[in-house]
């Protein structure tokens, strides 16, 4: 009898165990009337299924919350940005017994949830990063930055021969959205690329592109990481 009970416990433990996933961390938790809202920091872009598996693990580890809302974030975000964080994908577990029309997905434990991918898939991002406008052939690339919120990629060139920076912004289809020749200045030891007549500017440091608005020039507005 003891052997039977032990075997049953082993089976139950295996059924409720978490699934191996790509690395992630919880960077923010806020309680809601129904449960909790969490920010999930990823190391890079993941597939829909990979994020659903992470959601399943978090749901298992957070069973004390009736409902759970998850925001998946890519590297480069900052809670200090006045423009807020850029959400890559969202998942939500409804309160037990309450299911809406958007709750159409099931995780590996067969729990129902909703899921929405907001940013580019790994495949789409790879295509964007491969883009190289022919008119800029031969010019050194400082970095390629995908902005999931804008749905574009910005390619920054640093042409030391003519002492000029160039920024080409392209959409998901490879169409050029904008071309800018920013004015580069150094202020308090920080190089700034002025990208508008108003004085809005960008900085590139440690592979992070940070955008600033002239309305609040000392506070970053949005930031994205190079090559993701």
C-alpha cells in the first residue's frame, strides 16, 4: 500500500512540475483587485510557445493569485523612461470560473489564458536586422535598433570619412520611413545626436539607444537594445 501511495505521489508531482524554459526573471509585481500583474524580463525574443511555457511556470508558482496578468519585456527597457516600458507580449490568466472571448489559449497544464504578441517574432526581427539600404553601402554601421512600439528598425551609420552620422528608419516591409543626418554634439561628456529641429536627441551607450524629448531633455523617453 505504501508503494502504491508513493508511486501516486511521484505521478502527481511530475504532472504539476514546471516545464524547462528559456531564462527569465520577474522584475515587477503589482497587486490587482483580482490577483496580480507581473513584468517578465526576457533575455531575447522568444516564440509564442516559449512564452506560453514561461507563463505556465509563473502560473504554477503564483497559484495564490486568482488572476494573473503578465507583460513580457525585452532587454533595453527602463522603468525610468517617461514613455514607459515597451511591452513585447502579454498573457493573462482569468479568475477561475470567468472566461471571456479573448481567453482562447491553453498552457501545458491545460489552464486557459489569453495571449497577444505585440512585437516582432524572432524570424521577423532577424529579417529586419538583415536589411541594408543599398544607398548606404560601404558606410560603417554603428548599430541596428528595433523599436517594437514603432514597428520599425533604425540603422545608425558612423561615417568617419565625412564626419557625419546617418540614421535610416525602415518598416517591417523594408520601406524607408525616414532619413536623418543628425548633428552630433558633446555635452557634459555625453555625445548626443540631434534628430529634430526642436532639439530632440538620441544617445548610444553600451549598445543601448536612448531617445530624449526636448520637452524633458534630462529624462529618457524610450530605450532599445542593439541587435535584438
